[in-house]
């Protein structure tokens, strides 16, 4: 899409959870380039403050430390956005955690299962709960960042798959509940290289191989901008006829048949 046709978010306020690093940071930077005012809600204070300082747009960027699993902190985040900018036009539920290791379901601790669900799924619910009335006033939009793991799995990833699958189901449920008032869609990323969008203390060389790229029908591993561009479109008025949908961004990997000799 030519730059002149890209969505413009001047006078729009968007909250991005987990926006200090990775895909979330890619979304934040993309929205800022499209003139949005952005509130980063992230539990990593070091990463959030570092990013806010590096982007040097204090009039359009605000960071508030937020544990999205805490209703009190979620409420404070939304109040902060409103007091800072006056209204809310969009919400990107990106914050989440991944599996720390592949553990058979018979050995998964209940507290680890519950933590995964609380952050990846309940956190999105809480953000919507407290943002919805404000989004309704602006006929705003919500984009939930799920994962291709909502559709396919590797062994011993039940908690993560369940949390992302729940986020996809939450997406279409919300879209129907908020019909005519808030559009709600989901983006399901595949392999996205976020090594360059981490805080300084955690940056690393991804060591991607030609084989890594070739196994994707699109010819390469994904980058955060691949996700951010779609998120921005789904937030924009140009996507006004799209709601309740889930969009896979994985370079075609989930459509590729794999045979083992």
C-alpha cells in the first residue's frame, strides 16, 4: 500500500499491551509513524522506559507499568490513557508469555497453567472490560494478538495453545457482543524474528539460516512490521467492514504439507 494510502491515526489514541519489546514494540513504532498517540502498557519497566526515551516523541507516547493480570493495574492504565489524551480509539491486546519449556500435561503445575491463562487470556478480558465503554464512544477497534498455536501445536504446549485458542474465541464473542459499536479482530503470527526489538540487555543475534527462510512459502521468516501493518489496518476506518475475524500472518507455513520419509 503506497504511503499516501496508509491509515493515518492523527488525533487517535491507542493502548498497546506488551508494547515495550517484540511484536508489541513493532506495533507501537508503526502506529507512531502513522501519527497516533500511543500508551504502552507493559510490566517490564526497564524496557518501557528505555523505549519511551529512545523514540523521543513524549507528546504522543506514554509508558505506564502494567501487570495486565491485575484488575487494579488495568483500570489505572485506562485511566492514565484518558487523563493523558482525553479519549480512546483502539486497543491492541499483545501482552503474553510463552512456554518456558515443553512439559507433559501430566507434569504441568496448576499454578503454571493458571499463570499462562491469566496473562494471555484473562489479561485481554480485563483490558476490554475497562476500555470498552470508552472505545464505544469513539466507535473504536480492538485487535487481539493470538498465535498460529491457536490452530496447530507442538508437543507439550497445552497451556499456551489453550490460552491463544481462547483469545481467538474471545475475539469473535466480543465482536458479536459489541456489534455496531466496537470492531474486534485477531492476528495470529507465526515465526516472527523480534531479536532487533528487545531492550538493550536482551538483544541477540538470531542466527537465521537459509533453511529457516526457505521453509516459509513466502520465502523468509517474518518481521514485526508484517504484523504491525495488518494491526494498523484492522484498527483503521478502512477496515470498517471487518469484525470477528482471525488473520494468520505466518508466511504460509500453516498451509504447507510436510511429509516424513
